[in-house]
């Protein structure tokens, strides 16, 4: 299970009010972590390489488990994605639970949109990318 804590802003589910701080657990099939250093490299005339590390970005490529179409968990995941789609910060705990956090980190949504795949008539799957701040 992965845990997300965010402020509910859009596409609210029936059990959520506007601007509630919500913590939800979602089972993600993948939450692959990748690191991308942003650096500037220069090579002098003598061949020496000089590098300046500006920052290092950590991203998580997430994909949900199979969700029942029009089910509560799908609605909660849509609420999460809609509430953080405009670069609103949220907390992501890759392996923790609500009762026992593991390593929560502040993140923002990195993907401009999310991918929804239909699996048969009854199931969907969502994919999105988040970035540590």
C-alpha cells in the first residue's frame, strides 16, 4: 500500500468536504523510483571535464491496481488526481500505511495528465508520475 495525504479541492467524493486534509491508501502495482540529475558539463581545451550539479530530481512512475469502474476507490483516486493536478503539494509514502508511516516525502504531480486504461468491461487502471520537491 502507498499513502497519499492531500487537500481535497476538486471532484470530491461523497465522504469529503472542500479543503479537507485527506489521507488515503491506494494499492499501486508499480511505484518505480527514478533519479535524474540536472547538471551542466564543460570540457576545457586540455580535455578536463568540469561539471556543476544544479539539482537532482526524484520521480515516481505510479500505476494503480485494477479498479472497479465507477467504484469508490476509483472515485477517491480521481479526487486525489484532480486535487493535485495544478502542482499542489501533497505527501507520498511509498511503502507506509496510515497507522505506520515509513518514509513520507513532499511531492507534486509531474505528469501533465494521467493515463486511464480500460481492462475489459468492469475494470480500469490509472497511471501517473509524481516528483519529490
